[in-house]
């Protein structure tokens, strides 16, 4: 594949863009530095279709599904880490890596999810420290014989206790990540419990979920090593009529416990955006976790793109000054396309949206708004849309030694030929 971008042309275009933004009081050099410092937590499960290392079988259970069979998926930890490292070389800026409990490496030993410990993630922690890529974590309340209609909200005490032990072990693993890397690991709990059809009792499962979460969170862990988060959902596969862990449930729970609330861009009604929720929620809870995904007609976890929804959320994070209180992650899995490319497309699009938001002269917008010049506010919003943002993006990529424009595609093609295709032949 040919190279699309000439470095000299990038520098020349950036010089003109810098002047254009400077006319509105924006220092593009400073903005590029700020955009590169925002950590994005890249999700490991795009690399292997959320299969993990427990059984090597496709995932299943309520609320989750990967579609497609593109050749070359990672089959073990070493392959997944190698693929991630290559993807990272195509993605500018600071990065983290987000694991599910499914990705424990237990060797030949069979270990229950309720018995997992930090020792089963030692290879990940060693890799994290060597590569200076901090880790985040997620309990896996799905794809398991005991993950039927309910886990933490199960009416069966034995089932519920199993998943409480899993939640506790997950918090301990995340805390160990935090101690190992010197920065707190986000531990995000999404529970797919719900009902395919109309339930007769909506309250009792939520009472059990509340009590189970209380028990898991009661276990003390070293301060500064873990950020606990809870994640809601409108509906899922097998829980179309009712989800126990709804948005309303977790708002109340996060406020009560003063923990982080996760907003996944694919977990709401297709016409509902989460940008407007950010300022309202941060008045009452200490942190937010944003999972960027893309739902098409349903929560289909399509690859994040530079869409209006993605851009609106990023603008709101910047306009409200919330970046220091928000953890940003990606959460999608497309098994129908090259998985390395999927990682790069989503992460580059998200970083691009954050850059655009930081470049916005929002001080001028607030000034017009505070003066009651609403026509000026709207006019400036429209004018800012045509500022030469693309030239600044290409310069950001060059500054971080990452291919600008579409030049990264040639590297993906080479990696597929040299690495991924060989896996398919084995």
C-alpha cells in the first residue's frame, strides 16, 4: 500500500493551521501535548473476540456476542501481548491496557473464577511494568456454567456466593495491578443479569444485587490502588425486557457508595447520548468511567469512529473541565475485520475526538453565552467546525512517532502477511 502523507507537507500544513487557531487564542503546540497525555485504556478483548484463555471456545451467555471469523486471532497471552504492542505502535498518546478475568494465565491448572489471584496475572504485570503500560481490570460475569439468568442477583444463594467471591477476587487482582504499576487500576463491574421477558418482580433481584455489591466492596484494600466502577445497561441479548443493573440503579448505588459510574456509549437507547449526563453526574459522584463503543440498532459493540456521538462526549469532557475525574476506555469487539486495524481505528478516532475538543476555543463560546450573545455562540460553533483540524492531527501523530493519515494501513497489511496469516495456517 502506498504512503499517503508527506512529512514536509504535514509540517507546512500545520504551520498554517497553527496560525488559524492562533487567531482564536488557541496554542496548538500546547494542545497537542495535552491530547497526548490523556490515557486511553485499550481493551484486550478486541484481539481475540472475548474468548480468553479458559477454554478456547467462543463466548456465550446473556448479553454478549461476537460475530465474524476473520483469520489470525490471538490464541494465547504471548500472541495477544504481541498484537497489542504492534497496535500500540499505530496509536498516538498515552495508553493503558484493559483485561477481563478471562485472560488469566493459569498454565495447566484449572482455576475457578472465584479462586483467581494476582499470581494468575503475573505475566501481565511483568509485561505492564516492562512496557510502562498500566493495566485495568474487569470481572467476567458471563460465559460460565453459573452465569445463567443471574449472577450477583441470583436467587440461588450458592450461585450468588460464587459470584461474590469472584467480585472480591477481581478487586484484589485490580489492587495488585495498582500496586505493581504505581497508578490505580480501574475495576469495572458489568453484570448481565436480567430477564428476556417481562418479570413479575423487579425489586428483589435489585435488592440482592445491592447486597452482593456491598459485600464485595466491604473488603478493604490499600488506598490509591483501585478505582471501583459499576456499569449499567439498557438491555442485552437474553435480557431484552429487564436489566437488574439499570442506569437508575447504578446512579443511586454510585452516589451512595461514592464510587465511579461507567457510561458505555452503546448501553443506552439508540437515540440517547451520554454527553448531557456528564455534568449532572459529576455533581454527585467522584469519578466517571466512559466506555466508547458504537451501537448500530442495538448494543452491537461496533468499532468506535470519529462520529458526532464520540465528538459530543469528548467536547463535554473538555468544556466541563472533567478530564481529571474521568477514566476513558474503549469497549468493542469486531471479529469480522482485521483485529489490529479495529484497535487502531477506534483508538485513533477517540484520540482525534479528544484533540478536536481541546482545540475548540470554548472560552470564546462561554464569553458569548455569559453576555447573552447567543447568536454569536452558535455562529462561532459553526465556524470552528471548518478550522484546519486535520493538519493538527497529522502533526500530533508525527510528534509521537506514529504514522499520520492512512499510512498506518501499510504496516497492518505487513503484519497480517508476516504474523496473522501464519496463525491461520497452523
